[in-house]
C-alpha cells in the first residue's frame, strides 16, 4: 500500500534508539520512551496560503528529523508503525 500525505502533513518512521544497558539493568520495551528521531517516508504537496498559493515543505523524503514525544497520529501501514505529523510539529532536521 502506498500512502501519500495531504497538504502539509508528513509520514514518518520512528528510528529505534540504540539499546544501552547501564549496570546490567534491562528495560522492557513497554517501559521505554518513544524515540524522538524519525525518518521522513513521504511528504504532502505543501501548505496552502490564504491567497491560494502552495508553499512547499522544508523537509523531503529521506531526511532525518526530531519530533516531540507525543506529536502526530500513530498509524499502521503494511504491519509497520508510522506516525503522521504536520510540518509545524517537526522540531528540527538532523544533518
């Protein structure tokens, strides 16, 4: 299934954090925080201004970004977890 976000929305896949164990304590998956780093999978055409012009997004497919812990809407596509956010919910690009 191919998903194309509408307007200024962006489809992201959270990047798994590297598991580091301090002092031999293993944290179960249910207790871990959601990673804030994500990869852009697909982007919409852009935000529509009041005058009707389309303003393109600053992110593109393949970019790595930072998002808030509780940003966006979680969706399952092809049995994989993704998140859809508005461009304004993206905090920064990672270079």
